[in-house]
C-alpha cells in the first residue's frame, strides 16, 4: 500500500464521525445552555483539517495521531449529547482540551530532546487532564478549575523546556506554539470583554469562541507543516510592538482626557479628540522605533561598545594583522555568531559560523568604489542587529573598506612582482639557452678551426686558405646570431627609426584574416621627448601586439593608434578598432603579456569592449621609479 493511499485512509476514518456530528446539529439542535456542543463541532472540524494536513506531510507521526484523537474526541461529544448522555459527552471534550491537544503541541519538534524535565511536563499534562475529566463528571467545579490551571502550567513549562533545548527550525516550531498560545489568550480576553459589553447572540458568540479556540491548533499545524512559510519571529516581534503601541496610545489618550476632566470638570469637547488623535499619530512612528530598539535591548542583551570595538580594531589594523584577525576582534566585541568578509562572490575571511538566511550585509566602499561586503550573522532570536551593534558596524565599515582595499592592492602588487620576477627569469633562461645552444658551439668551432689553420699554414697553405674562408662564414653566422639575440632584447628599428616610425614599419605589412591589408592610422606628436629605454620598448610592444590582435581577430580593415603625452608624467598609447563584438570576449595570452609588460614599469593597461568595437589603453610613466 502506497503512502498517499495510507494517508487518505487515515483521513477518511474521521469522515463518518465528522458527518454524523454535523448532522446531529439538525436532528438534535443544541439549546443555548448546551452551546458547548456547537463549539465542539466547530473545533473538531478544524482539528480534522489539521490532522489531514499534518498526516499528508509527516505521515503517521505522534503529533498527527494526537491531533486525530483530539478531533475524534471533540466530534464524538455532540453524538453522545444527542444520544441523551450529556454528562459523558463532556469527558471527551475535556480530555481533548487538556490532554491530547497539549501533548500534540509538545511533540511538534522533529528531533525530540532527551530531557527529564520535558517528560515530567508531559506526564503532568496527562495527569492533570485526567483530573479535569474526573472533576467534570463528579461536578467538582473548584477541582476542575484547579486541574485545568495545573495542566496549562505544565504545558507552559514543557514549552519553555523545548525552547531552551532546541535551535534552528525546531525552535521556530516552538515559537509558533508560543505565538498560538499568546494569540489565543489575547483573543480570548478581548472576546470576554466584548461578551460583557455587547452580549452577542447564541450562534455568533459560539462561532467566535470556536474561531479563537482554533488559533492554537492552527499554529501547531503551521509548526508541523511549514515552519518557514512565514518568519514567526517577525510576526511575534511585530505583534508585540503593535500591542505595546496600542496600549501606549490608549494610555496617552485616556491620560490626557482624565487630566482635562480634572482641570476643566468635564470630558474633552468635540474639537479636542481629533487634535489629540492627530498628536498621537504624529508621534507614533518615532516612539515605535524607540520601542523596537528598547525591546531588542531588553530581550537580546548587552549592546556592543563602539569605543572598545574601534580601539581593538585599530590596534589590529595598525599592527598589520590579517583579515581573519580583524573579523575575530569584531565578532568578539559585537557578540554575534559569525562574520564574513566578501569580495564579489569570494569569501576573503571568516570568523565563527554564518547562517546565510539570517545575516545583515553592509557594503564596504573605498574612494567611492565598492571593494567588498561585511556579512554579519545575527544573534539567535534577532531579526536585525541591535541598534548599538548596527552603529558599530557603520563606524567600522570605512576603516575596514580602506584596509581591505589596501590588502587587495598589496596582493595585486605581490602578484605583479611575482609575474615580473617570473618574466625576468624566463628571459634569462632564453638568453642562456640562446648563448649556450647557439653561440657556444659556434664559437667553439671557430676556436678549433683557428687551431687547425695555424697547424696547416706551414704544411698546406692552400688548405689553410680554404679553412680560413669557412672560418669567415662561421664568424658571419655568429654575428647574425648575436644580432638576433640583441634585437630580441630591443627592436633594432627603435634605434634606427625612433618609436613612431618603428611602429609604422612593423604594422604596415599586416593583413586581416581574409588577406586584405590592414590600414593603421598612427596619430602621434611631431617630436616625442627622450623616453626611458624600458618605456620605449613597452610602448612599441603594446602597440604592435594590440594592432596584431586586431588583424587576427577583428573583422575590420582599419585601426587607429594614438600616442599622446599626458603632461610631463605619462605617455598614453591607445589602439582602437570598430569591429562589432557579438560573442562574450575573453582576454588571451596577448592581453596578459601586455598587462605584464605595462605593470613591470609601473603603468596601467585597460581594455574596453563594446558592441561597436574595442579599445586598449596603456598609461606608461615617463619616469620609472627606482
């Protein structure tokens, strides 16, 4: 038998009892004195719906069975009353109200804590409920009231134990119980006051009482089925603040009215109440914010000390401590479960444990640029950071942003230096290989040939002459190899033609992928100042590499290259094309090589791509720092 079928059969078992209970209200209508019978039908039907929902979600669990027993007990009461035994009909109502429903409430958690106090609370609920049932039969009203109060007290004690022993979703379930009990109590008090003043009719009053009685079963159902459907903490806090504000508003209104009556001798006239109401409305929002802050302080403990936090954090930053130590200091002084420092989607550092669903995120900005986020885990039970803690976070955001920005720049500098050292070592390795594998054997051969010539001059002059000619060819090859190595270090055209003409000479023969010539327009000053050798080589390499990339990858036949002096401090090299980019662009080896060359001399390289084309800009310093 499948699980859905078993669930349907369990729910269907209550259907005949529910139908008979409803039908009994027609063949044996209750009198006003027996209105509890109609109440039992209303609440029994509500519990039947709760039983069906919980069983469909959690199967034949202990809470669903207890809800089903509660529904069956309440629905059986009207049948017993219709059968002429109203004395016995009261018993299942009392047992459902004081035993099975409270026990269902105490079983809402997924993992039942091991607690002797909780077992004693459940046993007390069952014992007191049994006492209430006996008192209802014997007619001992004082005993019935005493047993009912004891049962309610035991349930409150059990709920408190559950709250202390649970966390996460289980604690949310317990909070739903607290909300349901509080709502039932407040609504019952309000209904009692209305009953004394308005005296509603028989059916209306019973329906209202039944609706109030279903608040607790409804909260049990939500706790079991969907504890995260609504954040119960938001509901509880909002309800508490609303009740406090309503009480304060009523107290202010009645207090002013009483003082007016004492001073004038009569209640305020027609014009005073609207003015008083307007004054209360004007001050409602500021007072509400203050009430929320005070409530947070009262419920969730001591707030952070801004001076202490800034002092300790400043000590860490001054000492050059790493980011995890910053967060540890901040977490300790704020008293939060965890803090994270993020850059984009990367967690830079963390301290403690952070629940991603229960955090407050503060953007960190340095010089108008967002450099990261400070993610603060909220303390247990908090909906937001306490006011003083939020002030501390706002205060430390600026120095943290500057420190994070400085740390990022230091890391970039470290990586840049690493790339520079790697490039230098690779260049040295290349030169060593060229000298060892190219010039080394050639020069060795020249030396041996010279020795051979010296030995042949006296005995075989003609052979010596031929050997000298071969030696001359080897020397020529060696000169060519030396030139190749030298030109690899610094292009020959730079010394012969200068930077601008060297670029023109190198880019003139370039062609695009389909064979058409690439027209490069070079815009440069008539006379460039004497540039440092490293800057001149970098400008040449970047310009040539950028134009070559256009020839290889951009479907255009024209490019623009601009050399521009930026005051007396920088040379700007800009290469642009008008090729349309229809696919995501990913930088390759050429762009990375240009970045490394520019960073080696302290410059910056930016690449900007748009659907209308791409632009590469290099800012090169005219004076290289030592």
